[in-house]
């Protein structure tokens, strides 16, 4: 199956780029340039072709190009791409959508093949991508939120409907708390809890399916990346049962916990408490106790497993992989193994680094560009 591959990318008023258009073939891409050259900005632009805030996780207005000294962005940014996928090539575009008075807010627009579509749902249904950035090096050490987002990002790459389910669950959870605080109508609380139960059970089970899929693909091809054993922990046992039975149990639990949740000021039970627990099989230790390098290798292993699982699934195709500063962390044998795995999966990986020599092992399997002065030049 044709892996997802960017063939053309155009950035307008996006961070350091006033305007940039370039074409690539379907092979993996490596971007080489000094610090601050604009490599990560390109990966970020691609990451915004999926729902959410992209790989920097900043507010969407932050990505609008500002000149030095300016505090207000002047023009909305836009990213457009032609992407090949399992169902053929498509044009996809997204950008900030100004308010009627011209102000830039977090509102964004998207279009697929020239037709306007809601960014939150249409993007996940069209383009599949997964990223790994240096900021994620501390993923196993920090709070569960980051690990949950990582798990949800992987899940979204398998199940495009996941984003919508997660949003429904979040909204219902917030609404229930507000109703509890305001002493809201009982029927209304019942109805909101029914929504929470339906979306919560769907959410928990979609994540569990991701864990299952990864399990099947976690044994690495080369042994260069450690095997991780993953489990999803948290306070949501009742929602693990799929279908009506799980929903009924979750509803019952929510009804019973109203007072406790009100006193705590937040919902204490449900899949929003989930955490991704990863164990380094070779070391027999939780990821957080492993060395920085081992943690990075575990993460790479998880992302490769997800890509492999997708490439192998029936209707699936390898997702775009955005691997920022990936080569710097790895010794030469592991770098070689990474390139081999990417080639074996057939994914178009976008990698960045400060030195072209880091990517010498790619040979003809990849295409490289120097990023200088806001332009891309083939290596
Ligand atoms: N909103 C913005 N408007 C203009 N320039 C920006 C904006 N945000 C970041 N930059 C610039 O982008 C550059 C960083 O680009 P980046 O892609 O992170 O570099 P690297 O090649 O090191 O990955 C910096 O020079 C920074 O000043
Ligand atoms: Mg960078």
C-alpha cells in the first residue's frame, strides 16, 4: 500500500518563512542546517496538517510570521500540501482563519481538494502522521498528560474518529462538573453522564486497541531499539469493558461518585486519568528509571512499531514520520538501524540534523536538503 508521502509543500507567512514552495519525491527526507535555520519550522508546518496544535504544541497564532520586535502577527499563516496516500494523491491545506474584524485567534480553516472542511475532524480523516521531538525526551519523567497525548496521537493515526470521541468526552466531563457545581437538574446530569459513558468507553477501548496493535509489532526488526512493554494504567477500570455493559457500569459509577467529584472539584474517575506505562523489557525496569538514551530509544521503538503496525494493517499505509533532531541522539550503529527500519517500513520520514554526515547512511534511500536563508537546496 502506498505510504503517506508529501510531494509538494507550500508555507505562507509561517514562522521564519514569508513564502516557501518545494517539491520532494516519496523517499524519506532529511533537512540539514545550522541552529535556527528553520528545519523544525518545516516539520511543524507538516504536523499542522493533522488536528491540534502541531508538534511544538504552541498556540496556533504563535506560528504566524512576526518580524523582529513585532508582537502582533500581521497575516494569517497557511500550509498547503499535495500528499500521496493509499487512496491516491490529494491536496490538503490549513491556516488561520481571521475573525470578521481581521483579528487572528485560534480559529483555523482546512480544505481538502479545494473543499472547505472542519479542521478538527477532516484533517485526521485525511492525513496520518506521528512525530517525535526533543521536547518529548522527558515524556516518561513528566506528568501523565504528555504520555496520554502521545498515546492519543498514535491512536488517532490508527483510528481517525478518535479525535472526535476524545473531544466529546472532554466536553461532557467539563459540563458535568459545571452542572454539579451549579446544582443542576438531575435529568440533565443523567443525560451528560450518559454522554460521558458512551464516549469514555469508546475512548478507553480505542486506546486499548492501540496498545494491542503495538504489542504485536514491538519486537524490533534489528534489536537496535529496546523492546518496550506497554500498559495503560489509571482509574477507569469499569470503562475497559466494551459496549453497552461498559457504558452501564461507567454510568453507574459516575452516578455514585457525584458527591466525591464535587468535593474534589474535578472528576476523579474515568479514562482522562489514563497513563501510558512503558517497561524496558531488557532491563526489566519502568522507562522512567532508564537512562536518557534508553528512554529515547524506547520512544523511537514505539513510534516505529506504530508505523509498522499501520503499514501492515489491511486498509493501512505507513504514516508520515516527523523525527526532529533524531540523528543527534543516536550512535552510528543505531542511526544505521533507524534508517534500515524506516526503509523496511516504507515510510516517508522527515528528519533534521545540523550535519549532512549524520545522514550519509541513508544513501540513495533518502533525499537531503540544506536549509539556509529560508530556502531549501538539494544536497
Ligand atoms: N512566529 C515567528 N515569526 C518569525 N520567525 C519565527 C517565528 N517563530 C520562530 N521564528 C524563527 O524561526 C527560527 C527557528 O527555526 P527552527 O525551525 O526552530 O530552527 P532549526 O533549524 O534549529 O530547527 C528562529 O530564527 C526563530 O526566530
Ligand atoms: Mg530544530
